[in-house]
C-alpha cells in the first residue's frame, strides 16, 4: 500500500510540474533579441542537402542556413554568410 501511495505522489507531482511549465509558456510572447540565431531552409542543391544531412534532428530536418539578428537604428537586420557575396547585412524582411 505504501509503495502505491509513493507512486501516486510521484505521478501527481510530475503532472503538477508539467501543467505549471505549460502555463508559463502560454503567457510568453516571443521577442527577438540581438544575437538570436535565425534558421532557414535555403534550397535543395548539393551543399544544402549536405548541411541538412548533418544537422537534422528528430524535431527538424529543414535547416541549411543560419543568420544572427542585429538591431541598428531601430531596424532589424540579419548578419549572414552568403556564397560569392561573403558576410552580408540583410533586412529581416528579406531574410
């Protein structure tokens, strides 16, 4: 009987923790910050597929490009490395 009570208490505690975590996440609004990494799927050529192949996870398999968020004069940009262009500052809308 004591073992069953302990198991019930552990399960009840875990459920309370899960509900507590999910309630906090609902009230959070995403806010972009300088230095945030932004991922995107850029294409299907050989290099893109190679990157996707080594970075794939169980959650996502489509990222082949990354940039870093930067704010300048109250406008958002993405710093990224682009083949044949080098390091570029791209408007967030264009990114």
